[in-house]
């Protein structure tokens, strides 16, 4: 009788002496682990110089986790590194790791953080899928490209503010006649560009891009010189080719005239500026309301106005938090911490914006609070973005949390308290 042998069995010389034939063992080899195989393919492609790209997607958790990770090979100080861009809903974070650390890094990512990974090489593409039970599957495909990507670390960043934005950027004195960003306006240019990146994510969440139907209507409250108002118009009309009416509301008549003159000069159809305040401006029913750096309770006025006008999207960047601080007590176990002035100030800011987010949830919105503009260019600011997802003034949980938070900090009055009477 001929039998199969495993790797641990001793090898026989003769299995059947009657016929004198030698039968070598049939080895039962373990099935390759798809994750280990994907890791090996990645490491080999980096060492052989055939690596093209790597994309990780389908994150296993939400919160502030990146939606995907993009990787490319770069040279840093003469040494190969993998440059990783972590794509969050409102920002990108870039990290560089030497290729000697890639093996352990990719194992961690595909074993616990992402369920999909795509490796592109000059010879073959590999797609790894991991289901919710942890079972992995690896599929190979013909290479989608054989063009070697740039290995330069400092590449020109893709920006929404390309040459097509030169006319209004020049009119606002952000760039010179040659289209170069003025040194004194570099921070402002970065701020506009970053803001439009954030708004791109929010517009996608609202399903605005490519939407059929009447033109969307957006109001920018306290538009000032119009930097971001022109940017929003540019994003919709020139980048997305999407019909949109953008209205800038500004209390200073001279700025209203200047911005309207520039709008007419560049032929910005669908962009207009009007004199008024957050509360007094005569606006139609709108789809989105923006109010950046509205001081103190002006932010609350903008939130209330957006709710009243039926805005699907409300975006505010608060500043000058003055209303709540004088009312706040020093509850335990925070009493000793709040003895420090800077701690009490920060806590008042967080409590104020936290209540604003809860009031928006009470009004039927899904909220997200995040940092606006990286600290390399401007001071850190919080931004509150809210998208309407349900019936207003029905969330018992949000209402209870508002009451609990006000009671805990001893806050007797908030500028949005009038919303509590609506149900």
C-alpha cells in the first residue's frame, strides 16, 4: 500500500519491496497566507524597483481614522522611503518611512486597520480583500501601468487654485501679474486652498457635485474682502461646472462695492455680494450657509439663521468665545484644574463649541468638529460642519445632553437656547 507522508514523517527508501519501486513522499504544503503573500510582493517590488503604487482603503473603524492611505516611493537624503498620505475627511497627513520598515507597517495596516489593499507594480497588480471575519483573499491582475512614477520627494502639489483662478486672485492681490503668490499673501493663499479642500469633502457628503435640478444657493455670511466667497464660486462654476448661486453678505458697504466690481470684471455669473448682517440680510431659501470667524455670539446667529433658512449644510469657524466663560462654574473634579486661567479659557471654548454641536444635532444635523487650516500657516481654529440628516427638534438624546452639559458647568443662558422651545 502506498501512503502519503507529511513533512514530519521519515522518508522511506522502498515502499513496496515486491516490485522494487521507490516511492517518494507526497508532501502536504500549507496554503500560503494571502496577507503574508501580499506583504512579500510589496517588499520584493520595492527591492526590485518595480513598485508603482499602493492604496489602502475600506477602514475598519470610523471616528478620525483615515479613509484611505496612498503610498509612493521617494528618495530622501539618498535613501528610498515610502511616502504615506493618510486621507482624512478634512485633512491629509503625510509620513515617510524607510523601506526597511515597510514589512511590519503593511502587516499592521492590513491585519487591523484596512480591509482592502491595492499594490501596483510594473509586472503585475495585486488586490487584497479582507472580510469582516478576517478571512483574506489575494487576486492578481495584469499591470495597469508600466510608466515609472517620479521618485522626487518635493513634487508640485495639486491645487484647486490653478491658472484658471488667476483673475480673481490677482483682483484680490493674492498673486501678482505673473500669477505668482505674493510673499505677504502666502498664508492667505494656503488658507483659501485648504478651505476649498475641506468644502470639497463636504459637498460630496451632501451629494451636491453633479446634482441635477435648480442651481444650488450658498450664503457666505461676513464675506469681507471675498477671498473664500470667490473661492467657492470658482470651485463650483469652474472646477465642477456645477450651477450655483453664491451670495456674499457683508456689513461694510465699501467692501460690498469692491467685491461686486471684481465679480463683474471677471464675468462671475452666479456670484453677488449684498450689504447686510447675519440677521438682517434678505436671503432666499438656501442650501448652504458659511460663517467663518464670526465673533462671539455672531456664530450662534449664523447657526440659527442657517436652520431657519433650511440649509442642508452649515459651516462655522467660531472665534472670540465670550458668552459662556463668565457663567461657568468650577465643578468637581475639574475645580483645581480650572483655577488656571488658560485652562478655564480653553474649557469655556470647548464647552461653547460643544454646545453648538449639540444644538445642531437637536435641529436634525449630523455634526463634525475639526481643526481648520494646518498650524504651519495660520493659528489653529476649530470648524463645525453640520449636514441635515433628519427631522429637526426630535432628538431626545441631544436635548438631554444639552441640559446635562449646561447643568454641569453652571451655564444659565446660551445664545441658541431659543431652539429648545421648538419641538
